[in-house]
C-alpha cells in the first residue's frame, strides 16, 4: 500500500476535525486559545490518532465514529509535548522546527495551554453525540485516562526525569520509562480504535500485542534518531538525550543492539496481525515505518 498517501489523507482528516473541535483563536481568552492551537497545528505526524483510525478500520469499524476520540488523543499528546519542553522538564527551545510554546507565549501560558488541552480532550470524549456507542465511549475514556495519568505517561515521565544522569539505570527501569512515557498513549490509541470499531476479544488481544510492540519500537527508534539524526531532520536539537544523561536504549545496549531490538519488535507486531485481513494493511505498514522514519 501507499503509506505516504494514507498518512497524508488521514492527517488531513484529523486536522479538519481538530479545527472544528478546538476553540477558535479569537475566542476569549485569545492568548490561551492561540497557544493551544499553535502547538496542535505545529506540524505533527498525528501517529496516535492515525493508529486509532487504522485499528478501527482493521476490525471493520467506521473511522467517523472514532474521530472525536482520535482528536482527543492528539490534544493529550500535544499537551504532554508542551509540558515536556518547559524549562523545568527538558528545557527545549524547538519542537518540530518551530520555537517551543513557552518561547512564544511564555511559561505560564504554556503550562495553562497544556492543562486546557488535557481538559478539552475529556470534554470531547464525554460529549454526547460525538460518535460511538455510549458504553464503548466510557471504556475509551477509562482507557485514555489511565494511559495519560500516573500509571501511564506521567509516571513514565517522572521516572525518566529521576533517571537523568544516573549510571545505575537497569533494563527494567528503562523498559518502564519507554512503555509508559511513550508506549502508554500508543497502546491506548490502538485499543481505543479497536473498542470503537467493535473488535472481538481475540482481535482486541491481538491489537494489544501489536500496540505494545510498536510503542516500545517507536521510542527505541526515537533514541536512535537522537544519536544519528540531524537537528534539521528532527526539528529539535540532536544529541539532547546524551547531553542530559537520559536513560536510552543506545546508552544501555549500544546502537546496533538497539536497532536489532527495534526490528524484533516490528516483527512481533506484524505477527500479532496475522489474524487480520487486508483491512489491517495500514497497521502493518505503520509498524515498518516506525523504525525507518527520519524524524
């Protein structure tokens, strides 16, 4: 399949929906809403919402029903990036080739923009008539809330920060960081798409195995890109992980072993999709793309 065209089409649909769901920049307080939209429309790849749409399609569901949840996931992901870039966290000046949110709007507004995006996501998820069976939407709200909280992304972020500069980080700790900080939202994206699409129990379990594998592969690929990529390709400072003494797969396993592990995880993901027909082809292509991407 033509993955590039598929991603382009899905990204356009997600962007159109986000345009509808987000408050207008002119709506008061305009500085806050402008800040929210600045980061949401800063050129992201929309990996998480696309995965949600693709998982829904793989089990025969309608992507229209899952679009609000897909947009909510992108809002949560964007909030996490805004906060991740703050001086108290990673202190980054650029994101996706643009100045980070706090560099444009100031730290206080950036913090509040992240808070607002997180809240807006759950407003969207819980709004009646925004697609999907109410029972399925309730499951998705629970799925995404757990993935975003202290048992998921936020917990992974804390352990990541606590591990900076330490030389005693073991593989179990590194795996926890990666599967929570990055993997949790990817897992929730795929599982939410499956839920909204009406997946059987067998399909749901298979898609969970797929999601766990690509979630870890995605972060390992990020670790590798930080070593091998350029600032222009990444849209942020290359080599920043090493400069901060972050726990990464290349730092613990070496670069070549990290590449091997990423490829092993892609194969695990592909094997998990063996029960699906051609409707899962986008998920197969995305698994391979994750470790081949340059940004």
